[in-house]
C-alpha cells in the first residue's frame, strides 16, 4: 500500500475518533440529560444533569438497573431490540414533557451492544411551540375524556323515580334487588314509562356504578349498522371505517352496563351475536376474526310482547330465555294515577330549569283534568303536554282551561257533537290509525317496511302504535 494513502487513512481515522468524541461531549453538554444502556437495557452511564433532573441522589444508584425502573416511559429497550433509532420523540416524565432522541450503539461487527438517549427539550428552542401544542392537546384530550366519562355515567337514581303508590313502591323494590345481583335484567312496559330511568338507577346502585353506562336504542339504528354499532368494526371492514377501526358499544361499556332499548326490533342475525356476548362474554368486531373479551352487564327493555314474537318466529327463543332471567314490569301511568300530581310537579321543575321560564304549579282543576285522561304515551306524553302548556301561557298557576286545547281527548264520542264537528285531535288520531293500518297491510305486517311507507322511523311507528292503542 502506498505510504501516502496509509498516512491519509490514519489521519482520517484520527479525525473521525476526535470528531465523535467532540460531538458526543458537545451534545452531552448542550442537552438536559443523557443516558446509555447495554444490550439488556440496563443503565451503564447517566449524566449528572439527568441525575439531578430525575431527582436522584447519585448516578451510582442507577447503574445496572433496568431503564424502566428509573425512567418508566423510556423506549430505550425498543431501540436495543430493533436496532433502529428514534430520532425525535416526546417523552412524559411526571408532569413534564421532554423532547428526546435515542440511537443504537453498534460494535465493529454491526451488532447492537446498547443505546444512548439525549434529552433535548430546553436547548432546541424551535421545538418549544411543538411541545407547547402537544401539552395543550393533551390537556384538551384529558378534559374531553373526563366529560365523556361523565356523560356515560348514570344521571338518575331510584330517588329520581317520583311516586309512592303501591305499584311504584314494588317497582323500586325490584330495581334495588336487581342492582344487588349482577345479572341480565329485562324491563317490560309501554313506551314512555321510564325504562331507561330505571336502567340507569339499577346501574347507579350496583357495583358497576363508576364504570360507563351506554344506552342504545335498537329501533333508531338502521339494520345495516346495528352489528358495527354493537360490536365494533375492524379497519377497512366497510366504507367509512378509519384505519384504526372503531369500538362498538359493548367495548365502550367494558366493565359497566349496556342498556338495549326496544330490543324487539333487533334483527335475527344480530340476536345470534348478542347471545354469544351474553354466554361467552366476548365480542367479534365486524370484519375481524379476532374475539375480544368484555365484561358488561346487559339491561334490555321492550314495549313489545317478546314471548309473542318468539311464537311468531321473529325473536330467538334461546336469547329470550337468556334475557328473561330477572324481569321487571313498569306499570303504565294509568295504573298509578295517584302519583300523577307529584310526577307533574317534578316535571314542571325540570322544565323550569331547562327553559329558564317561571316556575309553574298545578291548580286542583288542572290535576283533575290530567287525572281524567288515560295517558297512552305515559310519562313521556305527560312531559310533552306540560311543556306545551308552559310555552303557551304566562300564568304561574295552571288551571284546567290551560290544557283545553292541548290535552288530547280520549275516545271519540259515540255520536257527533251538537255542532256536527269532531274535535281536531280525534280526527287526526283517526286519520293516523287508518294510515298506519293501511301501511301495515301493504307491508304484510313488517314494521320497518311500514315505517318507510309512512315516511317515519321505526321508533316513531312503535310510539304511534302505543299512543293510538293499535295492535300490529
């Protein structure tokens, strides 16, 4: 080999070694901390500044210990495992966020023998806006998660269920019993009787109270989306699912309670998957071959006769028996009409809080007028009537006459009125009955098709069926 070439190579090697030593020393002095680990991710060296920043007494107490013991969120082990650098990252330590860089250390043969990391936060000033934005986003995320968790907690307890009549006393007794037993509950009752309120009260009194309460109205979700809504979807399972996929309601409610309202509307295919959840405590997201264990309590509700649906072949018998472990019937308002005044006063208070209008009270004549009505829509209909009256009158003391044009009439009179004109509410109700009957005949009894023909949702159709006392 030419002597000049050899001398040049020696000079280059010397410059390289000096440059590396100088660069390391310079970087170590500029950064806020540095640490090196061996091929087992055990600390072999740590800078004095890092020791001070971490609140340690000395570097000696860290040597030989696994990096996660000293820096829990460190990814140095990952760098050692993969041999790939993590050139820029944000690492949290306590209440602080650091900008860090991590690089593998290789021997002359290219084998990874360790890794070294530097904390760069205070010296790279141009990164401060990025770190500030990251901290702001984290704070906003924490607030959003807190609000979401609060929204998913039960808003009602058994004390929210107003009334002291024997039917309601028995209902509350059964609900308290259900809260003590971590089993499936089936709530049966007409629309508007407060099934979700009871479900929330059971959850709030149970051992799952601190976990999510997730309510799903089966009738309000298109059949094509029910499975994904319940059990989630794998990435790319269908158009609209992002790359991360999506969690279903059962995954969101893990550890808590899922409330399934209007269960009788659930398609048979989804019923089979729900049965699996109840029996195996696991879900399989749409488009996935992987099952995920879940721990949820199911409270189901229906305004339909599930036993009759089973006989008609519209509801799985095995699912019905699995759900009908602890059944609670909610009485319609007409069966505890003695509670109407107390319920109405409570609803008026809620309306006042929400609208900001003056507090109203009921005169004896108003209570009598309300008590004479049979309330097919139950408490939901009562709330609607009270809201209308509050918005239509400024009087603080509501009389029977205030409900005259708002309170629906009962059954149509046997003969025409003296004027020969039927009340408008009666005429509208009769027209709705006729339209719904015609739609059901055209749809051969299939309610989803009938609802489409009428231009309303299935949920609205079921509500109309109950309000108009129609049997489909």
